[in-house]
């Protein structure tokens, strides 16, 4: 069965510091992975997806099939990056399996 | 673009009652998915509908059912409510339910007393 693990429920960094949010998955098929973000009082929104290989708001994520990981990284965190981040794995159709989320706090 | 809209925003029910939650997808989107998000956890897949047909079902009891209408809006029904059904119910829409991104609504907060 598919599973997504985000080992850190809470992550706190200072402004300007690098940040890495970890995500590991288990899936027997070819994975498609996403990062979703939820800012305070806003709806869940797509941050990035691995197949597009783009950088959004300075964030990047590389799919490592050998380590079954899809960690989210940003070299210099900003206060506006404070939010809840969810890693998600798409299997059949539109079915998304989400991790439990990491609450990122960027301190001034 | 109005985005995905869900109603009601909040709902309070008692155990044993029935509830209907509604979702209107983004204009042009034909696929709707439902998720349950219990406090402190990530969203969990319940159903996906595309062109009024059920495309997928998560690990939820038969008390949960859904349908999609010709205008692509959708309803999620939950019978015989339990305390454990208290959660945020999210609706997401996408163009065809394939590999394009899903867009989420604000959710309906359901509280069971």
C-alpha cells in the first residue's frame, strides 16, 4: 500500500537560513509527487510537482527514487514561508495520499 | 475564477444524524474528489468522481456515499454520524481526474456532538 511519511511535525528556522522539509514515500508503481502548502487562513494550494521540475517561491524538490524521498528545500527562508506543508503521492486517477504535514515557522 | 466552493462552511450535528455536504468545482473541471482531514493529520482520500461515475473510493465505511451531478457539482453524504466523523471535509476539482493538479476548496468543518 502507498504511504507518505513526513517525520517532522514542527520545524523552526531563522529568516535567511536554509530549510529542508523531509518527505519519504512507499509505492510499488511509478510515483508522482507533490508539495501542497496551506498558509494561515487560506486553502490548501499546490506548491510544486516533481514532473514539472520548476522552482516556486524559491522552493525546489527532487525525486530520489533510490531513497524514495521528495524533500522540499529552500536556500534562504523568508518569514512569509511560515505555513503547513504537505507532501502528497498520486496513485490512480486523482487519488492523493498525503503525509501528516510539517508546520514550518520562520522566525525573524 | 471563483475557485472550488463548498457549503456549508460549518456544520454541527449529533450522533446518528445524517449530513450532506456540497461542492461546486471550478468551471470546466469535470472531476471532483473528496477528502477527510482530522485535526492534526493530512487529508485522507474518500471518493473521486468523473463525469458522474465513481472513479475511486478510499478506505471508508458504507455510511459514506457521494454523487456527481450533470453540472459536475457533487454531494458527499454521511449517514449514522459518529463522533469520529468530526473533521474538515475538503473537495478538490481537476479538469479530467488524470495527472493535472487538483484545486481545493476551503472545506466544510463538521462537528459531531
